[in-house]
C-alpha cells in the first residue's frame, strides 16, 4: 500500500503575513502541515497540485523551506498563479519532483502542466497529451493516478467552469484509451469533489487557505477552514481517501470525510 498526503493551492507570498481572501496563507499552510505531521506521518510522498504561490515568485523559498524539510519526495505541478521558470529554479533537485511521472510500488503518479501563460483557465498542449499517453502506455501492470491543476469536468459553478481545462474532451479521450487509470486529481477549485466517471475516481481537494463556495454561479468564498487530503493506494487498484479540515483556530480539532473505492 502507498500512502500520499496532498496539499493544494497554498498561494504563498514573499511576506510571511500576507493574506488571500482573508486568510494569511503561510500560517494556514504551516497549520495544515503541522496537523498532517501530527496525525499519521510519514507518507510515502507528498503531492502538491499547483498555485504554490500567488503571482509572487518570492513565495517559493517559503515552500522550499517547509516542504524540503519533510523527509519524503514532494511531487509538484504548476497552477495558473505560479511562475513556472521560477518554480523550476527554486525547486530544483531532491526532494522535489516537477512534472513527468513517479512510480511508487504498484502505482504510477503522472504530473501534468495544464497552465496557459497569462490565463486563469488551462489546457494541455499536444506534447503534454502525448506524454500522458506515453506514461499510461508504459506503466505495465501499475495503476495510474493522473494529476493536474485545472478541473477536467464541470464543477456546477458557472464562474469556476469558465476557468477550467479548455480541452477537457481531448484529455478525457486520452484517459479513456487506457484501462489502467484509477484516479484523476486536481486543485484550482478550492473545494472538495468526489465522483466516478467510467470507473475512474475524480477528486478535487480544498485549499490550504481560503475556499470557494460550491455550486455558486458567481464568485463567492466559502467560510470552511483550510484542508488537505490523504490517500491509501492499494495494490489491487482501489484507494481510500480522506479530506481533513483544519480548524481556523490553529491547533484546534479537525473534521474529515472518508471514502473508498
């Protein structure tokens, strides 16, 4: 069994107390990390699905300091608020893995870049789709989890669905051509999502800072606290996953939702 802990959309700044939508992002990330480390640690790897910073590359040293000290591989991909060149420069070398894929036991974790420079929405280039197809085709007997930043299915939120994956049909066509994909995981939406499509688990995770109100036609903030997600990836291709909500008053209790497939 492989265990992963997923953090997404920390939206860090260079300043240590700067806030996004009323939440100081660095203290909130610190709280989520501390909660995860006190709960069931260490996982086999940590996964971060984009928007490491909020349009501020001086936030990457904070990310490097915090995640570089965890003692496990840190699998990262960019979001629309990241600066890919600065991200690659600041997170070069172990324990960070940016893009490509990583094999952990019976599972292959595929990391995709869905960002369009200067745009909030995303797309996968022809090269990225080809790399995805190759990663899935060469996985052998491994089960695959495919990770990206932008949501490839509608979230029933009018404003949010305008900034999703614009070529989702092409992406899902590639997924459908391979029978070894067990889960698709994304960030960007700042809320929990859990569905099944053609036997593939579809999963979004709340942010380590502020959340978006689900099913909202117009932009709205959800008052729910920061969160992260845990995974147990089993050798038979099934998985158990849990969203863990970290109370606003750091160090408080947590609420969680667990599901298996």
